[in-house]
C-alpha cells in the first residue's frame, strides 16, 4: 500500500506523514511516485499490443515533478492552455507528444503551439477552425488538427464534469463533423491528422465510454473513405477512481472496448487519463487548529481549506479522512465536520466523520492527487500549500509553500 499505517503512523510509502509535516509544514500535498508509476504502467500494459499513446491530462496535476515523471515513463500530454504547454516543456516533455484541447484557445496560444511543433490541436468549433487556419497561414505553418467530436452520449456523472452531451460547450456537433473535415482538407494550412472525443470525468461504467469510442471510430471510417486519411483516434479519458465505496471497474474493461471498436484499423489509439493516474496517489496533509463542539454539529477546524481542496465545496465531493496517528483502541470519538478557516459556509473538507479529535492532531484527506493543487487558489490571501513527492524512503519538496508577500508582489498602488 502506498498510504498505510506502520507502527501506528500513517506513511507515504516508507515515510511517516508526521515526518513530512515536521519538515515541510501543513497544509501540504504529498504524492507517491510508486503509485503514479503503477497507474501509468497499467494503461501502457493494456495498450501494449497496438500503436498507442497515453496522453496524461495535465489539468489533473501539473506539478513539474509529476510531469517530468510522466515524460520519463513515455507519456504524452493533453493540455488546455499555453501555460500547461510551457509547463510540459519545462518538465522535459516532448511537444511532439502534446495534444492541445479546450474551447477558447487564443491566437497567441495557437501560435505558441504551432511554433513548438505539437502533435495536434483539438478543434472544438468551426470558428476555431477558421482561427487556426488564419494563424497558421500568418506564420507559414501547416497546422495538424483533429476535431473533438461531441457524440451526444450521457456519461452519467456529475453535471459539472459531463462534457459529451449536445448542450455541452465542448466539441463540434457530431452531425457537422464530416463537413468540417472536408473543409479542413481543402485548406493549405490545415492538416487533419486525427479525431477525438471526451464525454466526461469520474466515469464508473465503461458502457458510455465504449459507446462514444464506437461512435467516433465509425465516423473515422466515413472520413477515411472520403479520402481524408487519419493518423490517430483519441477516445478521451475520464476513467474514475474510488473515493469512497464506488464500484470500481478495471482499466482493461474500459480500454478493451475501445480496442475492439478500433479492430484492424491502423490509426494510433490515444487515451487521455489524468485523475485515474494521480488521484489516489496523493493526500492533503492538514493539522487540527480547534475542536469546536456545538448543539447541532461538531466541528474540527483545520489549517487546510476550500482554497486548497476545492472539490468538496464545488461538487460536494467525498474524500476519506484518516488520522495520521492511528487512534488507540477505546479512544473517545465523536462525529465532526472537518472545516477550514475561510469565511464561507461552503468551506468544508468533509462532513459527518467519526474522529478522535484534539488540537494539533494531523489528518490526511485521501485521494487528493488530482484536482487538488491544480484547482487551488489564494482566496482570503492564503498562500498555496507545499507539495512533496515521496520516493521510497525519501521525501522531496517539489513545490515550496508560497509566501504572503508573493501574493501581492505584482500589485501596485497608483499615485493619486
């Protein structure tokens, strides 16, 4: 186990979280290198029999150490901003293994991507197709493109992370795709190289994911029959992880369906996992500041908050809470809400948890490796947390804690 109790102390691999708290303070995100590598290799092994690319979704966790590890393992990268492209390059990632998704790419970002020589721009509207063509013409490049097609399939997940229905802002309408491919093929500065889709995140059932892959691959067949050869089919990501007691399906159950749909076609198969690689490979380490009993509810006030881990406030998401020092048998417990110091009623990290609570205790919020630090903010002028990567018996600081003065270093007071 990557996070397990050893002699009563919760550890990340071989390093006690108490030691990490002493060295680096709290709140602090802690990642297990072994867990990340194991999850990546599960994808790579499931796809080993055909030409494929595991394109890690940078938005899940964009720390340079995580990206560098992905690059060394042979991953590609799915990005959604110019900033994420800069991070990938800074971490040693190969731009030729980068796909650029997202509905709002600016002209500057498109030029940045083309100058870097990325694998593909994923086009999400007809207006974007026109913009990419114009930018490519202006700088004298031929832009490699794929259409992100909206297959109108219900992912059966949280509405905020369901992205494949016709009312979604993402992707081009399925019915428009063939026309847009034909139009793109006639442009001197556009080169259609692939097709893709992404129907949502936290998918627990492979059926919608496989249905979307089948629909996109059928469309790819029609496009190639029209004389537009494609080099890859991107079936997206979104495979869920276990946060609580969700039914867990294997990576192979998802990927085998896509592989069956692709059959003997020779396009490279691309998959874009993020959460399923890093989600369970990280925890948020926090310290209890106050125990606050109440007539209606009891509260444990900790030094982490919604600005550190937004998911509970945003999605009412559930994260397991473990005590870093395993409680003694028979210790008195109570039911608490775990809350932070931010001035919002939405500032909670967990509700109705049975704990042995004392000021100074360390708690670990599990499954915080994805959409934790990458969604964090400085709300209430709170410095963002430190990040630590554990590798066996070694703990490496991979992002130092922000200092308050850095929060306003770029601001100025005008002379009135």
